[in-house]
């Protein structure tokens, strides 16, 4: 906004015609002379001041009501504005649902998991920030909201990982065909915390080669660094999972004591996406 006002003043000087400059920039002559007076007296800072919207404090709710709205949002983040307004009426405090949302907007707490995407869970982010600052004892409603956020993250493909070896992800990638050999496949693994990746090429894709990558590269790596490998994430391909009783990959995981998590068909976790990126990078490096 301030740039437009400065451009208007500059254009009027260049053209030597105020009316023409105003027509080009879409301002009235009254506005031009007002901008000119402000610029002459206070410079760019004066123009910047009139560009800012000044809050109308007399329209705001009382401070004690605003504090109570923020308190309820932290204590019970799943409540909507209508419920919050009703709860405050029981305490003799009157604020409309729209007023509740305005308070949330001022404090960056206007969204909850059911309202927007995961990156926009502002009420839960405010609760987590408060937990980090103070050693809070969470209420049942707070615990339920945080658990719901975790479940939604997993449903939408975002999986939490806490340390190296906590969660690895494995996938199979078709590389191409070699003359005299046939089809070539790449088994790719990535540790989702450290982003350390491994890849190995095979002339087939089945449960045996999927287990071979773990046995030949992954398990020895974690044992060498004294890091327990706890859990692996794969898709539901036949190389990683089957309903039959004897499946080489699942038997290997059972022997090593590794928990197996499989993706839902409706969601592609970010860990699998990371594997897809890593395997392509490995292929590019090997062919460069």
C-alpha cells in the first residue's frame, strides 16, 4: 500500500500533471494532496501509519472474558465457538460465538483438527506450547484431543518418529531391464529419523529379497552402531505382507523382533514418499 502512494507522488513529478497521474494510479486528487502533505511532514513513516488498520478497542470484549475464552480453548480444545459461548453464559459472561472466534483469531487458536489440515491445528499447537513451558497435568479432554491429533496424523500419512531405529521404511522400485539379465528391481530402505538410506539391486521382487536387504545391510548397520531397530513401515505388496501362514519377510521380522506397520490403502505415508525420493536418488547416483 505505501509503495502505491510513493509511486503516485513520483509519477506526478515525472508527468508534471497531477490529474493524469491520479487517473493512472486510481486515486483522487484529494488523496494525492493528502499523501503529499503527510510525506512532506513525516516522510514514508507518515504514509505507513495511514496504511495500517487501527484496531477499534471499544468493540473488544472485556479482558476477563477474553482470558476465559483462551483458558477454555486450552482446557478443552475440541469445543466449538457455540459451546464456548454457552459455557461462558453459565458463568455470567456474555460473548457471541462470533466473538469467541475473534478472540481465537487474535491468539492464533482459531483452528482444530476437524476444521483444517494438520498443519493448521492452532489450538493444539497452543496447548503443546503451554505444555512445553509448564509441567501441566492434562485433563481427559486435552488427552483425547491430542490422541485424536495423533490418529489423524497417521490416517493422513504423517508418522511420528523419535530417534534413529525407531521407524524405518522399505519399498520396492522397478529400475528397468538389462540385456541378458532381465528385469532389475531396487530394494530401498530409509531410517525416517536420521534419513540414512540403503539400496540394493535384485533380479526379482519377492519376500526373500526384501528380507535379504534387512539381513545384509540394515540389521548389521544398526548392530554396528548399537542402535536397536524397533519398527518398519511398508506398503501391502506381496513382497512385504501376505495372509498366508509362512511368509519369509514376516517370519524374518518376527525372528528379529521388529514390529511391522503396514500402510492403509487410502493414505500414502510421508515415510513411503521419502523412500520413493531416496530410491530415485540412489538410482541416479548409481547411473551417473
